[in-house]
C-alpha cells in the first residue's frame, strides 16, 4: 500500500493520477473533505481506501497498517495568509513529526512537501542550506522548522526521507484552493467573468519560479523509484519569470481580454515573495535528476486548454479506464 496524505488536494491528486498510470491502485488517501468540492479531484482515480485525517490520527496513524510501502506526505495547511500560528504548527509541524517518526520506526520511505516559502525574500539565495532561509510567515516557518528536524536526523536515517521544496506550482485540480490557487487559474476565471484580468502594480518586477504540477510529480516519482536517495531538494525550474510574462501568455490565449493594474494589498506587505528562483545544483547532482522542465508557455497554454474544456479537472487515468483482469 502507498499512503498519500492530502490525496484529495492539488498536488496529491495529480500524484495519484500518475501512480495509477504506473499501475498502482493500492493507495490509501488521508485527507479532510470539510471542503466537499475536493471530492472532484478523486472522481477519476482509483484508490483502495480513504480515511479522514482526524480519524487517521485518532486511530494511531500508521500503527494499524502493516504493509505500507511508501508515504507521500503532501497534506498541509498551505495558506500563506493564515494567522493562527497554533493551528499551523499543530497541523503542519506536529503532524509531520508524528508521521516521520512512524515511518522511521517501520523503515518506510517518507517523501514530504516542503516549500520555497522558507527562503523568505531570497536575499541570501535559494539553495537548500540554513544561510538561505528566513521565513516571512507562520506557514513558511512551519515548513522550515520541520526541514530543520529532518536535517538533524539526516546522519542516522533508518529509511528514505525526501523533502521536496515546491516553488510556484500550477496545473489541474487546484479549483478548491480559492485565493491560494495559482495566478493562472485566477486570470482564467477573471477573463471568463469580465473579459479582463488584474495584476498588482509593479508586477513587471515580481518574478517567480513557476513550475508545472506535471514536473513536480515527475520529480516526486523519481525519488520514489530510487529509495537510496535522501535529502531536501528544490522543486522548481531554475528560471524566474515575471507576472507580466505570465500575463502575456494569457493575453495570447485570450487576445480580446483586457489587463488592468490594482494596488498591492496592504496585508501582504512584508509577507510577499517578490522573487523566487530554484537553485537546482543539489537536485541535479545529489538528486541525480536529469530531465528537462516543461517550457512555461506550452505548459500554461496546456493548462488553459484544460480549464476551457473541463474546468481544470483531469479525466480518468488509464488505470481506471483499463483495469487489470
């Protein structure tokens, strides 16, 4: 069995689609469906079972399960504007600590979602070391602190531990994320509603490392297939693009759409990353990941096509369409 926390979420459900494509169906999803719309992300995948996150914790986490081959710990509160620090640390940090300890005790590979938010404003670069890290909000701090715990244990791991520092991920099945969905998703829906879309003033100077969820999943599976590899690795393209460049791609797709500027929100002052760009040195060398990343224009265009056709949801995976006899 493969356990995926956050399996009904954005990256988790894309991961399950890919696992299905590899013939994997013995998958246990741990998630919270308080937001019932997340069910759509599971409608076209095949899993063995689902368990609510609170029930999973109350029943002892991994303890009742004897044949778990790997844990993909993708689930977390991902809101960078969440102000309840106690909730964030309990949900993102303490829960992760418990899962990690259980996986180490049972010698189960543990691959988890970290975040590029740990780099803060990026003044000291974006390489996977303590000198580069200065989180700007409690979400980023919860991810940073868990990475620090993983580092302290790195000299004596009993099984694989891989931290994946996601940069600005976009792609299918993020509909439920609301304001935390990618800017591409918001641009698309603004155009559909009003035939215009909005950018913050100064967006030509705001640059991010935008990475397709397809590439993110490929990297996660790369490590899953090589359990001898451990460490914390950046998951971005290594190239920063401005929000203006992204807007140009959207305008190419919607040539009649108008672009307008809006004031930068006061509540984001001091908490907003204006530049991110993954240093891929460790991913390429220690992580032995050699594949090229998708071109931004083609990956954004493909996503806009899917949004137009299905509202942003993936269709049935091959595993669902063609079950084994």
